[in-house]
């Protein structure tokens, strides 16, 4: 996935050498690069540091290119100013938001998956101070802890605003 994203990003670099429009560069990034990285992110979301770094390298490579192309002042390896100027969210935040949106759609009936809805463990609070909506069992392995549905329920518990 990251190899394909880097190939597409290199294609954009080669063919957009005369571009100076922020909107044009962002449209190319959103349509050609970020769509590759985020495809299936509701089901597959990396949890190891190695995989997260691989995906973030693609975003950082685009920001380095965009910062140079659009003359956005920044210090080396500091992508914060570029990210703010382009209003780019981090990819891990976007993956978490996709999961929360999926859970919302499942609960509200926009996603037709009764088997998945049956696997949600709703917490019926006996205490009104408890803010978590889902009951999550403790897991013995990282593999089961990071299964898609458990990961989405955990993210939804941490993001009370949904």
C-alpha cells in the first residue's frame, strides 16, 4: 500500500513541477495518494509502530514536497506549519474518525450489518458518572485487542463527543 502511494506521489511530483496552486496539489493528493492509504482503513488500521511510521512517511513526503512547492516556511523535519497551512489532519486521527463514523452508522441503521450490530457490547451504566458507551473485555493478545470492532468501540469510548 505504501509502495503504491509513493509511486503515485512520485508521479505527482514529476508532472506538477509548474503547479503553484494549493487547491490543485491538495486535490491530487486527496484523490491519488490519500485514497490509496485510506482504502479499507475501517477494517485495517495499523497498530504497530513500524506500520504507522510507514504510512506517516507518505504523508510527510507529500508535506515536504508541498512545503517546498508552495514556499511554506518551516524548519527541516517539522511538518506542523505545513500541516496547519494546508489544514491536513494526521492520518491516524482520520482512521480513528472513520471508525467512529462507522460505529455511528451501525447504531443509527445507515450501515446494514445486523451481525456486527449484534457484536457491539453496549454498557448500561448504573452510575451516571461513567461515560463509556461500550463494554470492552480485556484481551490477552495485541491481535485480538486491535481487532476492527474492538478498536472502533475503544475509540468511540475515548471520543465521548460522538
